[in-house]
C-alpha cells in the first residue's frame, strides 16, 4: 500500500462533488473535506482492513473495486457488497468508534480516499448538509443489506443468479447482453454459494433457454422467465 497526502486539486474537488455523501456541499466546505482525504493505493487482493480492526475512519473508492466480506469458521467467504468508483464504505464504525464488522480487500488495482474518524467527526458537527447526506447514504446501504438478506434467506441460488443478471442489465440501461463484473469464484461468494453450484446453475439456465454465454458475457434471452424465477 502506498500513501500520499497532497493539497486538494480541481480533479479531487470535482470527484468528491459527484459522490453521494459530498454532493451539494458549497465549495468552501468541499475544500475542507478534501483537505481531510488521504490517498491510498492497493494492489489486487490487498487487504484494506480486517474484521475486528479498530474503526479509525471510512473510505471512498476513487478507482477500481473493493469487496467487503465475512469468513465463516470453515473459511467460506460471503461477499456483503462490492464498491466501485464514487462509492463509500465503513462509515458506521467510523462514526460509532466500534471495530470494523467485516474485512475489505481490493478486487483489482484500486485507489481509495481515507477519511480519519476524529477529523471527520469534527467537520460533521460544523456541516449539517454533510450530516444529511450521511443519513441518506445510511438509508441506501440499509436497503442494500436488506436485499442481501432477502436473497440469502428467501431465494435459492437460481433465483439469486437471475436477480443478479437482471440487476446488471438494469444498471446498464436494460441491455440484453451483460458482462459479469466479478470472476465466477467471487460471484459465487457474493451469491452465497460455491463455484461448483454456480456453474451448474449457469448451465441449467442455458439449457432452459434463459441465457446464452460467451466467456464473461451473458445474453439474457427471456426477461419474463428470469423475473419469474426471481420470485419463486
């Protein structure tokens, strides 16, 4: 990991202004936020923090992707969420001072901005707009985790995969062909299963005429049946 701390430039201010947590801040307040940010770079697979580490701050992804996950006693990985450019994570432990409840690692070469806890809390007391944005982000993350719980507790693996593919399509503008944003091993961990099971489910969806596959590209052939599958 490489760390550097430089005065904010126009590109940093522009980036921060487009993130959910810092949008709509006046330039003076945005500059104060930027002055707190510490650049950190991570290589693929590098750990950003471990579950149980002190919650000394939170992070905003500037480029690349970061996974937040838990490990079971037998070493099985469950990905809780994948964060990409503009996303922020670990705000809760940064606010309540508790330990990080999960582990975070770079899925690929990534750059993140680190905001130290104490400095950010002082700034938060002075900026009500920032506090409101933080509440909005908490609500968004709560919805994401509610969706994750629904997937793992109420849906079988085929329904989880169908939901994932449909979400990829919707995020890209309801396109017919989507590209998997994770290797299949990582995708299996995100969907709460193992790679072997995931491969069998992909094969079944293909046999049933719901999808076609070409490497990491998946063509959705029957949106109605995929939606139906998510509700079974």
